[in-house]
C-alpha cells in the first residue's frame, strides 16, 4: 500500500485519471467515476498425492487478471473512445491499446500508476433509463487485457 509521507496517511482513492495510448488527447476521455478490476490472482492446479488423504497440493499455474471496468456519466461530446468500441462490436476490428490508471495526490501528481497492457473492449453498457428516477445515465466499459505492471 502506498503511504503518503507528507500527510502520514494512506492515499485517498477518489482522485485518479485514466489515459489511453492512441485514442487522442481529449481530457474528457480520461475522466471516469469508477475504476474496478485492478487485481491479480494466481491460478492453481490441484494434485493429489497417493497415501496422503489430509490435503491436496495446490500448484501455481499462471497469473490471472480480471476485466477492467471503467464507469462514467454518458459522454456525448467526445466520440474517440466510443469509436474504438464500435470498431470492435460493429466491424470486429480489435485494436488493443495500452492505458494507465494513475492515483493522484492533491497536486494532481501520480502517486501510483498501473500500466495496463493490450486492453480491448469486451463489453459496453448503459445504466437503466428510468423515468421514475432522477439519476445520471452511466456508461460502463469492460476491457479485457493481458496484464498490468505497477509503477511507483
């Protein structure tokens, strides 16, 4: 866990930015209200040992990364991110992009940066439209990727 020596507390998780490589420089495409899926897990394989009935051996196989989910209010001004998604879903043209997710301090400088490698849109969805609620329309981008590295 990152520790902010200046304040003496761990950093807050609400000040961050997402930057896509090769999807333009528009600031609007780096603003999201929620990022989830920055986790990793070691996939294992169970092996039984003859004569040993108390346990099974769990052997590591490979690292596994879940889908990265980015959520934000529906954006109508910029179409660069949506064009990238539409190319996948409508034309089956998959162009993986690298992206970074940076946790920022109060001066907007990165404290931690996750470098996500070869991401591509797996799913796009829009929150329910409901005339009985006064809520923002939220679009979600679910991205499949190979792996990420952490830069401190």
